[in-house]
C-alpha cells in the first residue's frame, strides 16, 4: 500500500535524484561529471513536470473517483456477469456526480494528450 502511494505521489524519482547527486560527487573525470549533471537535469525537469502537470491532483482525483469505480465494478462483474447479487441504483445526485467525474477524467486525459 505504501508503495502504491509512493508511486502515485512521485514514484522513485527522489531516490533517482539522490543517486544522480552521488554519481556527480563521485565522478572521476569531467566526462562522468557532465554525464551526471545532464542526468540530474533530466530528473529535475521530470520532477518539475510532475508537480506542474498535476501529479498531486491526479492522486486526489483517484481518491475521489475510487468509490464510483468500485461501485461500477461490482455492478458489472458481480451483478451482471456473475449474477451473484443485486445492487441498489445510485440516487440521481450521485449519478450526476459520477457522470461529472467520468467526463472530467476523459476530458482531462484528452486535453493533456492534445497539449503534449
């Protein structure tokens, strides 16, 4: 569980940056030092893009939409495919909220893909 949270919040990028700093400090010649600096710059740019690109917002989105994902999974797999139960329908307010969240996920993914 902690690994999943770590991945969602930035993955192992902090560990990679730490190792890149170590490589830079321990460089034996200018070529190794320059390679380490280039690698470090790439990692720092990746970290900035995660923060600017809303990696934290994506984590919040996942937390908000998780109940609806679980509900739909149970509805489709448990109730319809396996015929093992009956799930009460969502109230009109929750159904509207679910549709807003689903639309938001698909629209943000589409716009992120277009802008990149």
